[in-house]
C-alpha cells in the first residue's frame, strides 16, 4: 500500500549519497523535477484563480451585487458558488461529479504528502533513539506501525472538525496557522540555514549531494531577502489577527496561540539542548574541492 511503502516505509528510502561521491548526473534531473513541480503548481493556481473569479464575476452580474457579496471566502466558495455555476453547464451532473472527485483526490494526495514528510522526520529521530530505547527500535521496525499511529492521532484530532462548531474550529486553526505559524517557521528556517548552519556549508552540501553549483546570489536571498519578506508577512499577519481576531472567545484564542507557540518552543528547546556534530571529513574535503574547482 502507498502509505506503507512510500516515504513512510523504511525499505523504500534510497541510500544516502556519501559527500565524497560525485553526483554528476543528479543536477539535470533535479533541475527538471524542480522546474516541473514549480510550473505545474503555479500554473494550476493561476488557472484556478481565473476560473473562480470568472464564476464570481458572472454570478455578481446575474445577482446585481458586488463580487465580495456573492459569497464569503471558505467552504461556501466550494460548496455553494462553484456548484451553482456547474448547474448552468451542459450535463451538470457529469461536471459536478468530476469536480468533487477532483476535490477528493486533492485532499487524499495532500494528506499523503503531509503525513509522509512528518513521519519521515519522526522515523529518523526514532532510529537515532533505537540504540538507547528498545521501544523506538521496535516501532520503526514494525511495518506500518508508525503510519498507523500517526493517522489514528490525526483522525482523533480531526473529530473536532465534525461537530456543530466545526466551522469555528476551522477558522480558528486556519487563521492562527496561516497568519503566524507558517511564516514564523519559514523565517526560522532561513535563520537556521543561513545564519546558524551557514550559507557556505549549505552550498557545499548542495554541491556534494546534487553536483549543482548554486549561483553566488543565492546566499543573499537566504540571508537577507527571504527573511525580510517573511518578517513583513509575519508582522502583517499579526496585525490582521489583532484587528480582526478569528474569535472573541478567550479560551479559544488561548488554544490558537498555543498551536503557534508550542511547536516553535519545542523546536527551540530541541535545538538548544542538542549538540551539533562537528563537520565530517568528507564535508571538509568537498569544501576544499569546491574551492579548487571554482573559476
């Protein structure tokens, strides 16, 4: 099964390339993959935006109201406005079926990709704990155990989205995660890579793993441009949440702030209590070879 043998399966993980091993054939494939994913992702977003706003504009003209009054953002757009537009097309049942099957597949594939990334990180940590804790080794070695436990936990957490207050929970979690957590985590990643690990070390690792020599301007983006943009987005999100809070209930706001602060505090605690290893000999050797190959 997919969830057992994708990134979630230890037997499916490819062997890690040693830093001293050349990767001459890897760079072209990586560029093709990155370009393909970026073009498909951005093209789909642009095409979806054109479709949505054309539908909203048509319904706005039909009803004689401004576009912003046709429907509020959120589930109403998917379950009210788009079905109404599909009902005006020839063979509306066929198009409606295709549309909601597409939504189902989007949800499933997004869930698989998100869960795979999370479980890969947890599996790596448990594997490092296995020599000291037998339960961690058994959990990693048991096929399907870690994916099953993770999916069960997510299922139990998702039950809160199925009650009478489901819309309020969705707005609360989406508001805090979008305005705070995503931009804050991205900002911390820039800081960790560019300022803690170092752009020089990152360039060496990229060249060692892929054979690709990054452009000299890339460290500038990592150290200054990216953090500056995410800082602006984070401050704007904070101001937006203060001016228009997702809810006026005190305990609900406390839960929202906890969703933001708990992961960040856990990551900072782990970073401060874990001793970083010294650069390995292959890394130092590859850095020297990069310097000798530089024009």
